[in-house]
């Protein structure tokens, strides 16, 4: 069952809460806002640039102009970066 409430009704409900409950709600809302602000998003242009760079690398690999790294070599490189 879905229930809907207007923002005005919600505001009235919030105002009727005790001060401690309002403070708790406020801290939860602020925490949620901080999490959303901290989330980094990658732009469409950055995604397309990454795909373009990957396709160019693939072309160079197929032409023998760029050395191909095996999966084992790649994993070893990742392990050594720590």
C-alpha cells in the first residue's frame, strides 16, 4: 500500500517532533547530503575520452606498435603498486 503526503504536511509533521527528534532528523539529512556531495561522477566527455583512448591502444596493439601485457603481468603490476 502506498501513502502519499504533501510537503506541507510533511513539514507540519516535522515541526510537531520533539527537539531531540528534530536534531536527529537534521543530522541524518546533513549526513545524506554530505554523502551525495562527496560522490564523484564521471562526465560523458570523460567516458567517451576513455573509450577513445582504449580503442586507439587496441589499434596500436593490433598493428604491433604497442606491447600487449598478459593478464598475469597486469595482476603482478597491480600487486607491486602497493
